[in-house]
């Protein structure tokens, strides 16, 4: 399974916001910390807000913050909300499927089962689990944490 950059950036944004839970953070800060495209993050943040993972505060002193505690944000939920689709092979998409062995092949069923198991594993973990080393994470991102 391959995650898109969109999902990767969504998870990184959530990590950054969790490390900075005492203040609002901007998309620009997140982009600079991870050395990733600001324009890509400007597309990710609204989706995270729509899904209830973050809050967006408008205005001059605005920014982003988590809408829930890190322990309430499941990694699997973030992946489901940010991945466009889970069409692993052609036969997952009835609109474009031209597979000649559809209906007599067991591959689709196996891959469906594998995908469900993969998401089930991700559902066991939360954003809090990604923050097991907050000081080390903060240091790598150029942040100063007083206490976590």
C-alpha cells in the first residue's frame, strides 16, 4: 500500500500541531519545519478542518490547532479521510475495469481483506502514539518545547 503525499502531509501537520498545542500554528510554519511545499499544505489544512481533526482560526492572529486531543485522533481515520481512493488494482473500479478474469479470480477478495486488515492496524494507533519522543521530534523540527 502506498500513501499519497497528501496523507503524509496531513499526518505531519497533525504531529506539528500536537507538538505546539499551547498556541496557534500557521501553514507556513509547518511547511518550513518539514521543508515541504506550502501550497500543498494549504490544500491539506482545509480537509483536516472539514473532518474535525483541526480548527482553523481566521484573521491576522489566526492559525491552526488540534480540534481533539491527540489520543482521540486515530491514524486510520486520518488515512481514510485523506486518501482519494483505495483502488489497489483495476478490478476495484467498476468504471474503468477491463480485467478479463473478473468474477473468476480471487485476487480482489484477497486484496479487499488485506486492505481491511491494514486499516484495522492503523486504527489501533492514535496521534498520541506518533508523539512518543516529543523532545526529539521537536528538536528535528527546530522547535523548543518546555514540557510535554
